[in-house]
């Protein structure tokens, strides 16, 4: 029977900590303060008592989404593994947010009496409303400036490169994860409306295409009066439409002058002039005049390669005989120079060419080139008559820009309003994207606090021991009742295997000094007599807790040993050693938790 009782008591004394755990009745309040430089400080409002769970309530900035709290003993005593390490998620709900602050709540389990803990708090937060407003304003301003500088329509689709969120976050001194920026960019693109063609942007796009040479324009974008002027000029120059096989005389540039190629067939021009003219003609890009350009280029190359004056004079006469026929000497294409190549000026009169090559609209430059052909002996009257008609390009250019500028001036207010609407729209969408996707970098801090050194040093216990006399009587078993004396307040809520702290802090939770009495559960040997009254024997010893409510004890028990002679009344004091198992009377508290 005694063995069964011992087994039951041992099982109860080693029950897990969770068996007695309950809902926290007390609240541990604290405050997590974030400074403007990004540092943080965690403080608790009152002392922390051991042996009980707490409901945690930490005041945090309103932008906090949750707090990760890691609690661990400051001194692990060099033990392997993690003892009493709690990882707690403190959640922030909307109903706790008020006036810039919020409350993060959770629960912390029992802490060990008398040791210090590190509370490592990591604040997970979104950007504050002020931070979001600053970043969104900067992004909207940067995108508005980009629209203005690039002279494009605000309602045109955006590219990822035109959404400078990462740059503006850095300039605002806010560090976030790159993945958050990518998610916010994707959300912005989903929320940003791609508008259909906006009438307010018609003149905007015309100017954009003209100034940036970004084809193609739409024919509807060309002012009607300008189209009519070009058609009029084209009708006047219908004779400049030679067939592919016509070898009319082209023009070339010598220095800054436009000259008919035939004017080079004189001794007045150097071999360098001839070589330069031939090189220009090789760049002629128009199919209708390619053959004429190639033929003239070959002849000029031959002349440029002859350095002997007599041979060169003969070659010039031969070239004039070959190219100086009536058909060859008729005015050919007026060529103008665009970067790298020669083009016929007739292209400037083609609406189709203008729509697909906005760079051809540089009338001022081209007409200046054509004006460089002046009436000199080497320029025939036929050329000058043709050139007079092309001078109408200056008038066409002036008229075109007048129309465009009038349209832009009338549309300036509408474009400004549209750009401002664009900036407002961008800011609103950026705010929404940041609120959903952007988390600020974690802010962490560590606070060290010591659990109060409060608790019981003394505890009653009951046990069963085996008494073994040094000599004389045989061993016997008996029950004991004693008091345990702990060097420090004992914490029975922490399992033995989870005790933490320095070696001394762990030892003082387990090692006890015991003093008590032994009773006679079983009849002792006949020569053994009690020292205290009729049945009790004094005991003293040491104990070691092996579980929350159980310990192994060893010590000495005092008794009297009677004389072997029955007629003798003498007796001598003796001591015997004992070894036993004890159960703390505090187990009553554990039993209540089961009921």
C-alpha cells in the first residue's frame, strides 16, 4: 500500500507545468517608445512577479501591425538548448488605435523567481500617415516633372521606370525591403487607369513629336492649312519627279554652298572638293535619284584621283563630253543634308514622309541650305528658277509653327489642369499602394528586467524513509514529517528541467536543509526506542528536488538503544542514517487545479 501511495505522489509531483497553467489574471503593462532617429526603448510600468502568467499590454505607435517579443533568461548558465525561451506575438487591433498610439496585447507565461530576463522586442510596422504623405507627395511631384520635362501627355501609359518609389523612399530616409517596393509598384500599375486618347493632349503630342522626332504622327494632327500649303508647293514642283533611269544633274555641298554637280567640272575645284562631292553622292538615300548620284559620283572619283594637271585637263573634257549632254545637264534633285546622308528636298513636300519622319520638319535648317545656292557663273538660270519655288518652304515653316504655337497657347491652361489632375491621381494611388504593401524596416530593442525575489523559503513535506543504523539494530522503514529550508524563494511552477540562471540560482531552487520527525509506520526493532515522546524520532538532513513537488532526502535520525538485558533500564543515544522520498505539502495547490 505504501509503495502505491509513493508512486501516486511521485506522478503528481512531476506533472508538467501546463497542467496547472490557467488564464492570466494580472496585466503586465509596458511602453515601446520609438525615437525620431529610429531607435526604440521598452519599459514596464511595474515590478514583475514570478510564478504566474501575465496578460501583456504594450503601448506602441499607431503604425504598428504587431510586435514580436522574445523572452529568455539573461544568464543561461552555459546550458545546452533554450530554457524558458518564449516567442510571443503581440497583436494590434484597430479598436486600440487612438491619437497616434495603439496597444499590442498577448500573454506571457510564468517567469522564474529571482532571475533576470531579456525582453527583445521587434516592432513590425507600416509607414505612419505622415511618412506615407511625404513619400506619396514626392513621387507625384517627380512623375509630374517627368511628364513636363519629356513633353508628353499625362494620360499616356506609364512604364515601371517612371514610378520612382524606391528613389523617393531613400530620399525620404525610409528603408524598406526591395520586395515591398516591387509589390507596391505592381499594385500601382493595377490601380493606375490607362485613359483613352485625350483631346486635351492633341497639340501636346504634336509638339512632342516635332521636338523629339518620335514618329509616327497621326495625319489628323497636322493642321489643315499647313497641308494645303504643302500641296500647293508640290503642284508647283511637279516637274521634279524624274524616273529611275533619268540622270539629271544632282546638287552637292562644297563648303557651305549648295552647287550643281556639273559646276565641279572645271579646273577651279581641287581634288579634295571632288572627293568630298563624290562621297556625298554615295550617301544619296532616295531610290529615284540613286542612279544619277552613282553615275556622277563615279566620274568625280575618277577626277579626284588624277593629280597630273595635263591628264586632269583631258579628263575634265572627257567628263563634260560624257555628262554634259542636254538630258544630263537639266536641273536634277535639290539635295539637302540630314545627318549622314543626302535627301531630295522634294521629300519635304510629302505629308506621308512628314508623318513618319518628324525630323523632316526642320524647315529652317533645310531652307537655309537651299538658300546657299546663289546666282554665280557656275549656277545656271534653270537651277535658280527651281530654287525660287523651294524658298516657299520658309513661308510654310513659319505658318506651320504659328499654327502649332497658337494651338499650344490656347491649350496651355488645359494641359496644366491635366498635369495637376495627373499628380493628384498619382498621389492618391501611391498612398493606397504603400498602405497595403509597404512595411518599414523592423525596429528592435532589448530590455532587461529582474523578476521579484519573493516567495517561500520554507515548505512542509511528508515522506517515507529507510532507516539504516550504523551498528546494532536492523534497518526499518518509517514515515517522516519535516520542514524544507531553501536558500532562496522556491519556484515550484517552473519544471526542474527548465530552471535557468547561474549555477547558484539553479542550485538554490533544488537543494534544501530538512529538519523533522520520524514516526513508526512499521514496528522498529525491539531495542530501538523513540527520543521524542512515545513514537517520534528527530531527523536532520539534506534534500534535492527531483521534480516540482518531490525530493530525495538523506540525513540522520536519532533514537535510544535499550540494553539487551531485559531487566536493565539503561539506554544509550544513537544515530542512524536514512534515505527517503518526500512530497512537498504544497502539492495541495496542484491538486486544487485538477478539481
